[in-house]
C-alpha cells in the first residue's frame, strides 16, 4: 500500500492529503501563482479548499509570511473562484 502524502493547511493548521489542498507557489522568478499540478518549481504553501480558510489566510497574512513576499489580491480571488466550482 502506498503512503498518502499529508500536508498542513497554513490557515487552519489541519492536516489533509496533498490532493485535497490548494498549492500557492512563489516561482524562482518571484511570481506568485496557483499550482494545480502540485509539481510547479518554487516555494509552495498549502491552503484548505474552503472559502473560510482562504479568507482567514488573507486576513492573517499567513501566505505572505510563508512565501516571503506580497500576495496580490487577484491570487485570492482566483482561489475563491476555484473553490466555488
């Protein structure tokens, strides 16, 4: 049996299988993007796929601290749209 990779949501501090979380990446060029594949190059941070977790992350700036740079509002909007689908 294969081991399921677990990751922790930055906002809620809960552990989930990697596939159930959103990954936000700071690329080596310094861009911030949402990584749907889970394999993009760069520093990654995970958030639970829920509106509450995304809003909490925005309010507490946990993504900024984890990735070490400013997170544009359009990234949060794109995450909220992904969760709505």
